[in-house]
């Protein structure tokens, strides 16, 4: 990866606050757009790979509607492992025309497999597009946050008072809340997911992301380990170990923390058997499908004992749409870019992206605000207040969750120790280098 990625994407990270402060104002502005020409593409077929399955139905509806208007047919499929799926598809010469991917796939495959999108009209409307070198490959699909999902009604009914999430931003205060809930009859008020993507890819990744909330802080943490420092002595490592201790102690699945499946955990939260889940804003469609009342839910930050970072959530563009540059014809590429223009530059597409898919837009020209409670809370309680951090372009290599998760799982099941996890992390970063630099 070229070093030029640093200046381009670090600028994107620094501009996150600009995006954040624009959210509330967007809903009040009039949409401005040039006349959108409906092009007939003569019945061509585009393939679309989606790695954000919770909005598959909504995306298919948008594709069908746009395709009907433009005489385009779509072959749609979803995957939970975009890297593996793309590798297989490209190996068979069948790369998708359009694909929803993570930044890692752009880093690893962008220059070889994906079409540069520089100069597209939407490029100037976002600070969160994903570049490799000078080339823009990823159109940001959504802004999401790794955070705590809260059933505030369950808390208020259990404690008999109004819930104020800002009172529980440190580990001591947060544990006090869980203890009080337990003492008042909620046996397991916390939900700690056991999936690799959650427990290591998100929750434990806070160790790097909240060193100081910047990419530079992440890189410095890794370089310190490479220079011989022991992460066991790192203050954020100690904070993470305290988080895991608290989440494990009050986990509704404490007796068998690796057994409960994702849907069951969501049901616990919706039903009020537990009140708080470590997850992210992408979870709302799953909760809504189970009958969750929007008025009952919000989000809050993971507890952090750092004066500069407490009460903040990690937020940024988490999914990107890319266009194939291997087998797609010029006409297919033109149609694909037309579809991206529709999503980002037309009122109909902007509205569909936010209101139908229920996401926070990464574009400052989108006048629509999310209606669901978790994304609304992200936009209004955190982004508009400047209470987010974003460490782009830092990222761990793709094998980080796989290698580190077993040590975390041993920890939460009582079979491992903080020391063993620290040793594993020291070894990992001694032998690996982060994404975003050579």
C-alpha cells in the first residue's frame, strides 16, 4: 500500500467532525440536484454482492426499482465473509459488478480489481471515501458505530427512575449500574456477544482505537510493542481488561458465555431480560424484526477511564460500494456508476438509502435523518456533539480477530488470564504491521 494513503485518508479522519456537525442541519436544508437522466441500458445484467445482510431486502428493493427504470437486471447475493467471497469470485473470473465490502478488501484488492471512481459527482460530498494512493475506490455506504445498545425502558422499569446514559461513562459507574440492575431483579443485565467479529474485531479493537482516538495513537501503540514495551502495562489495555471483567460478570450468558447465538441475544435485549448489549448501530433491523419499540432504545459509549475519551463512541464509514474493473464491460461500469450517482445525488436515492435502509449517510448533501433510535442517537447525541473518534487509516490485518479471539474466549470463560492475552498481543504486533502503511 502506498504511503500517500496516509495523507489522503488521515485527512478524511480529521474531517469526521465536519461530517458530524452537518448531520442535524441536513434535515432542514432543501435538496439541490441537477436533472437526473433516466438512461436505458438495454437489458444488461449487473451482479451485486452485499456483505451487509441486515439491509439485503431493502437493497434488493432499491435495485429492482432502479433497474426497472433503467432496463437493468440485477443478480443479487449476500455474504458475511466479503474477503473470502471476492477471492473465490475473482479466481473463477466472476467478480461482482458492484459489491458492498469492508475497507480491508479495498486495501488488498483495490488497485488490481476495482474501478477508480475519482471525479464522480459524489466525491466532493463526503470526506469518508476510501482511497488507495491517489485513487478513490470505495463509495461510503453508511456511517456506523461500535457501541452499547440499550433498552432504556427495561432499565427504567427495573430501577424506577429515568435513565441518563451520561452518568455511566466510566468503568466504576457502569459496573455500579449493572450491579444495581442485578440487585433489583435483572439477573443478567449485560449481553456480551461471542462472535469473532464482535469480541475481537470490535470490542477488543478498542485497545488500539482508544489509545488517543487517532490513527497516530494506534500506530504508536504498535510501534511501542515492536520496541519492546509490554502492552500489559498499557492504560487502555487495563481498561479493556476491566471492561471484559465487568461484561463477563454480569453477562446473561455467564454460565456458558460462548453458547448463546446472536438472534437469542437480540431477543434477550428486546424482551428486557437484559438491558445492554455490546454491539453496534447496525443491529437495529434485527431488533425491529423482533418487535422492538423504537421509543425504548438508545445507544451509549463503552466505559472508558480517560478524561479525554470517556463518553465517546467509535464511528466511521464501515461499508463501501466498489465497482469491478476486471470483467465488467464499459457499459456495465457506466450503469454501476449511474446507480451510485442515484444513491448519492438524487433526492429519491438519498431518501431510500436513509429511510428504507435505516442508515446514517456519509454524505453532507443528504437531507434525510435516520428515523430508528440507534442511528438517530448516533447522529444527534454523538456525531453532532463531536463525541466520536475515528482512526482511519489504521487497521489490523485480516488475521487479527482469528488469532486473538481464542485468548479472549479463554478469558471470558475463566480459563485464561490477562497476562496470557497480553503476551499474545505482544507477539502478534511484533510479527505484524498495521494496515495503512508499508
